C-alpha cells in the first residue's frame, strides 16, 4: 500500500486554494505606532542623560587638597618583604624521635590464603554460587559451619600460596559482577 504524497492536497484546504476568499488586510498604523513609541522613548532617554555630561569641574583648591592628602604611589612598586619567623627549628634541634619497629615476621602475614565469596542459610544458594565460580575456571568448596543461630553454608576458594594469586582470582570474579569475595588467611 503506497501513498502519493506529492500530488496530495494540503489538509484543511480543498483543491481550489483558500477557502475564505480575500487576503487579510494588514494594518500599517500598528507598526507605525510601535516605531513612534520607540523613537519617543529613545529621545526621552537622551534628554535625561544630557545633564550628566555638563557637571561642574572641581576647583583648583579641591584638586590641590586631593593631591596633598594622598601620597603618590608607584604602581610597579612591590610591598615590603615580610619578616621570617621560624620558631620550631629551635624547639626541635635537640629532640629525638623513637619509633618501635615490629619484627619482620609480624609485618606481613604468611601462610596460605583463602577467599570467601558468600555465606548462606540454604545449601541450594551456596551451590548456585559454586556453579557460577566453576564457570570462571575456579574450584570452590562449600563448608558447613554450625553457629549459635543455626547452620551456615560458606562458599570458599583456595588455598592460595600468595595473596597476589588470591587478588588475581578476586579481580576475575569482580569482572563478572561478583563483588562479595573477601581474602583471609587459611583456617
């Protein structure tokens, strides 16, 4: 079904052109009134500001008073240099700072790491998360833990020898939208 828009008559009008007959008559007196009002407004504006240019010049005495009361400043002159006051240097000259540095073993936790990605009340939810992790090429375990408020099913990945390996795995899971994984020491 195709339509011919080229030979179609405009809406609201028949093929004969205008319905009304004579063209509407324009009124030049409206435009003339607007132009006349603008010219009168501009003339009034000019008349009101005419007096502002004819103000009296200050007398020679008034000019002399202003010159003597204000010393002439050099616009390129810099302000005076501030005095430096450093008091903490004298206070700290004979002071010592003692720092307790822990042993190297306590600075960095060593041992295998694990990554826990979820803890659920129902085992079916833990199994679903384990399946999502398996699709990323990682093997997850589900650990059941008994607490004071019932059983929990934890989804755990690991062990990882270095924390950097665990971080790499967590970034891989974050890429698919799983942002709940936490890295801890293996327990």
